């Protein structure tokens, strides 16, 4: 898959796989934050994604499978952050700029 270049392309790809992410990986909530959320991405920007998983799917293996799946779907490097593991000093900023899918 070619790398998404814009915020709209990214959101479109994520929306297209949203239902499958819930079924396969237990995704409860999914949001983009960082440079793509703000429309300030550069050619080499990674893609910051905030995710909340249901309790049954909160495993390291599931997290890694989801990270690799998203990287392939988007065509780029994904920085996947679990919502409940965000450091307190970053939480307000991340939640404020998050664009939910």
C-alpha cells in the first residue's frame, strides 16, 4: 500500500477498516493525533494513533499485530499509543488534538 499523504487520506483508510478493527483486534476507540491530526505532517512523519482496546484484547501480541496491520494499511510507520497508558503530562494535549475515527 502506498503511504497516505494527507489527513483526509489517513482518515478515509482508517474509517474503511474501522469495523474490522473492532472485530479482529477489539478496538473500542481510535483517533489520530500529532502532525497528521493538525494537518502539519511532513513526508517522513510517522502516524500517531491513539487506541482503546476492550479488556479481552489487551495483550502484547494483539497490540503488535494491530500496529503492524495499521502500518501495512496506511503504508507508513505507525506510533500506536494505548489510551490508558498515555503519560499524565501529555494526556490533555493528545486528547484535545485527537481526531476520532
